[in-house]
C-alpha cells in the first residue's frame, strides 16, 4: 500500500508506530486504558499483526490524513509537480500495508499526551517511523478515540510527514 503515491513508502509510517514508547503520565483509569491502546498499536506494527492493529480502530471508519511538512512538500514537488500537500487514507490501507510488508517497521513515540473526559479522548505525540531500522519519516500525530462497549477505539488519525534530510 502506498500512503502517498508520489513518494512510495515514505509514509509507511505513520502513523506512528512500537516498543520505545515514552508513556504519558496516565493518572486516571481512562488514561491508563488509552495508554494500553497506544502500546498495542506500536507492538502490532513491529509484529505485523494486522488483526490486532485493525481491532484498535472503530470499524465504521473515520478520518485519516497525512500532511507533508513544507520542506518535504517542496522536495517532493520538485520531483513531481502535481504532488499533493496532503493525502487522505484509511486505517484499513495502513493495516494491510503493515501486515503484508516485507520491511521491518517500528514507530517510536515521544511526548505522548492523553486528554480525556472518560467518553472521548485525544492523543498527541511526536513520532519517528523506522523502516528496516532507518528513519523513514518523523512528525507529530494526533488520534481521536471514543469509548465503546468493547473499549477505546481510534476514530481518526492525522499526522505530519517530515522526510529525512537528503544524504
């Protein structure tokens, strides 16, 4: 799956993706439950566990957007003048890409912030997405979640994409 057609796997990320989570200070039971969703998301990427990863999302869909940073957009646009600054995707495309990729993937999170009233929540963090151990992109990511009868589910995801500097 190509999350941003003109640039291939640069966004095999996104979202954010495992094991080195710097957890937010989860003080309430709801925050602790949401932190478990964050941890499960990261672990599922590393394990290429599409079933677990897909189960973290509300099946009815929602918003999924990738937005290139100004620098990354300028670099992409120089190679492909018709390249868009943002792209809409879906969690199902991401799950399929993770589950079927032959590449090793990991998304490391930092500065995780969880806000919730116990019914709805937002999670905001910085991420680095690694592909075969090398930085594929980095940026900031935000999720919206709702508490369902089956636990917390991600309803939308938006993230920025900053490509690594030219080497």
